[in-house]
C-alpha cells in the first residue's frame, strides 16, 4: 500500500511538473510576443500608420526618406543654424533643396548634411537665392536616404497645380523642428497669397524651414520658408499653425543644367 501511495505521489509530482513547465512556456511565449521592438524599428521612416491608403503611405515614406538636417556654421562668431532639406537626384547628380536663410554663407566649408546621426559635407553650392529664399547644395550620394527624382516627383503642369493648390487639399512634410526629428506632420492648403506663397494649415517651428512639402500623391509641392504672424488674443504674435510654403515653380531649375 505504501508503494502505491508513493507511486501516486510521484505521478502527481510529475504531472504537476509537466503542467508547470507548459505554463512557463506559454507565459514566456506571450511575454516574448509582447516585447517592445527596438527604437530603430519604431522610428524607421518605413513605420507609417496603416490608416492611410497604399498610395498615401508611399507618399509619406517618400517624404520621410528624403528629409535631412542641414547644419550651417558661422566662421565669425561660431553660431550654428539648423534647418531642413530635401534630398533629390537629377541624372547622376545628387542635391539638397533647402532655404537660403538657414545658411550663413554660400560655402560648403561651413555646411554639413546630417541624417541618422551621420554628418557629410556638401560638394558645391549650386544655387543661393536670397530673393526667393532657397539654396541647392550638391552632395555625394547619401546611403541612408532615398532621393526623390527631378522632375518626375515634383508637381508640374497647369492642371496639376490647380488641383494641388485647391483649398483644403491635404499635404504633409517631414522636418527637424527645434532640432528634434525627423518628425512628419500633415495639414491642408488654406489658400494663396498675392505674392505666390501657399498658406499651409499645419504646425512648424524653428528648424522646420526648408522642409519639403508633398501632396498625398508623393509629389513635391514646395518648401517651408516661414511661419506667418498676425493678431492674436495676446497681441501680434507668431501663428504657428499658418505656414508659408514656396511652390517649386518659383525655383530656377535651370541651374541644374549648367
């Protein structure tokens, strides 16, 4: 009888051990499945919300993959200016489109391009236009960014411009506001000024200047040049939700052919 009891106890112990082992495996499996992915995955340019259509997600990815940070240094007082640029390719040459006011001088000795923490020099300042406030920098290929194509990925043509700049047309941009980022923001066309600025209803801060603005078809509309100012309940102040965008037809693209 004692032997039978002992056998029963051993069998129960074994059964308990098997059940406990299975429980541990199940809990471990659930825990493994719920682990947080690495930051590199969460912040990847390819990590885009699935609430958008396939074509819209492509447009968002195109914006995120072509955005770079532009650092400009002042040789006199040691100041640093931070703005945003859009990486594009024409033929076999690679360029960055950004704002002129973000650069102290038209010299690649004082300019660096940053993407994912990697700094690179530009090779030439192709355009430095103070009137329209843009600069085009020539660069070597950036391995961790995907350039948009000129002119295929740019809004062009009378009919396309009419549709793109119609009131409440959705647009988006990726930039480096307040030296953070890249971050992607969406908005809508509010209207046009008499001097060809697009009023874009979104948000921007210092550092967003130069950001490429895309329509939801993935075409470059233009670049952010400023935040509007106006009368508020606190007096005359910056209107951070009204952004001025220069449409790309204001750029002299002939410089790429010289």
